[in-house]
C-alpha cells in the first residue's frame, strides 16, 4: 500500500474518528431512506427485542425515516466540520478565527481592486492597515532613503537597504496573532542591541540567508502571512539630498527636517527640492505594479522624506503618468516642523508638481474634522492643522474629498479605518 495512504491511519492524527463518524451518518441516512421506501423487516426474519426500540418500531415508518435521516445529516455535518478542522487546522493563521470567516475573507479580498500605495514611515503603514480589510491585491512601494535610528545603523554596518519602513509595512499587512506583530515591532533597550527592533534584525538576517533584500522582504512577508506585496521603489543604495531655499544642501533623510540653529527660536529653512544620489532607476517590480494598478494612493506621510523620495526615482514619474489607474493623494492632517511648516493642501500638491513637472492626481483626500485639538506638545513644537484652500485646489482640476479621517487618539495622524473607508467608498466607488 502507498506509504502516503498508510500515513493517514497513524494514531494521533484525529482523522480516523471523524471518518468513522461520517460513515455512521451515511448509514443512518440510508436507514432513514429505507424506512421511507420500504419496510426493512420481512416475514420470517426476526431481530432481538431490543432492536424494536433502537429502530423506533413503535413510530410510523415515515416519522422514523425522517428522524434517522435528520440525525444522519447532523452527524455528517458535524463529522465534516471536525474533519476539516483536523486536516486544515495546522495550516490556518489566526487559529481563534472560524474557518468560514477565513475562507470568506480570502475570497472577498481576492476580488478587491488592485491598489498600489506609495510612501514610507508611519503614514504608509497606517494606510495599509486600513486598506487590507478591503482588498488582498495590495502592493506597497516603499522608500529606501531612511538613514536614521536602527535602520541607519544596519544600513551603514551591513550595506543593506534600510529595513525600518519595510518592517512597519509587514506588520501592518500581517494576518497572524497579535503577539507575532508585537514581537516584530519590539525594540531592545539595553546592551549592544539598544535601539534595534527585532523586525529589523530579522529582515537583515533573512537578507543574509536568502542572498538579497528583495527575497528577504518576500520571505518575511510569508512568515507573517502578509496580505499583498511589499517592494522597494528602487534596488539601489541611495542617499536623500535636499536643496534648501538659502542655497545650502543637506545630506541624509534624518538631517533634512531639522531647523537651522540650536535651541529655542530656531527658524526652519524652506526646502526647495529633494533628490537622490546616486540617481537610481525604478525597481521593475514596482513599475509593473503601477502599470497594472486600478488605483494608486500616494501618502499620507512626510512630504519631503517619505513621499517625494519615491516619486523622484528615475522612471517613477513616467510610470505614474502612463498608468490608467485612479490616482489619489492623501494629504496630511497636520504640518511637520522643519519640513512643511504652515503648508496648506495646495502647498503639498505644488511641491509634488514641482518635482514631477505636472499634476498626476485625480483626487485629493482632505481631513474635514478639526474638532480634535492638537496635543499641547504638538502645538509647542509648532505643529498645526493643514488648511484646505478650496480655490487653489480646484484650479488643478482635482476632485477634493473632504472627510473625517483624523485619529481620535493621536490627532496628528490619520485613523486607518476612517482613511480606508473614505478611499474605498468615496473615491473607488464614486
């Protein structure tokens, strides 16, 4: 006999018992049908008296047939349910969720639109955390310009692309137990690993095992059952540069938002433009996703250090213009000191147009709820609400979607569910 067949009869698999119960149910249904169609007792044939009660001979045969058929059907359904759990249980993420829910979500999400999200940092992960509830056809295109914190240290020591923004996207799209995502985000606070997050180290180790960063992200996504794809905007090791309004050039993503001078009263110099050195070309995988997308969402996130580093990659602007997808810009709900001080919605659009040479957006999503006050610490840092200037925005032939997207707990950030609902119901279905 085939060893694979024999393996199913190994004790402890919790399969044989449910197969046996399934057969019992089938027998009962057959018995019920037999009662309805004909009398199973024949003249001259007798059974022990106990079978008179076991087979419910004191009831009309149609009633008996219905009862046995119903009991058999119930046993079959129960056996199939337990058999499915035994066979598929070890392969299912989120074991506390019903199998029917998992299958429904999988089928439903597979029918969702092909959405590409561009950005980096907290803004991109916030967007992905909401969108993954509406579609499984997600592609996150992530900036590779991060050079601060744990990512910067790993990048400098091991010459890999910065893993921090990728780690946040992986955890945002993960479909596993909360403990796993918490573990991936855990940051060490002591010793030689001080400042490093477990997820960054995991991705770095995966890059050494698989041989390149792309495979590392893909395999890390498989470990955490990621919904969708996560790809870098470029595969080249680059440095983000900023040309300031006063003529100076700042080197490195982490140095760009800083105001001039030291101490209180320091005045930020406006950023004229950002660019990457050496000049990179677009990742072919990212280009393919953009050209095949049905909707492209840019933002939210730091304008000059998360969004524009993606858009200035050579070939990115051409791919965005060539794509037939609906293009959406999600404007930040608050300004960022040293980067977008006093910026209105139109100023964000103007900065992007200045780098791309034209407007590419069909929609802009703007927060309409200013009832949540900014925290005192944010106000002290000079953070303000981004103002919607309707006249200037409308001159660009962009449809503005004003909707409540602010996070009630962190009023300087977007709420993932509100933002995703606004995009999918007010933009995609419009």
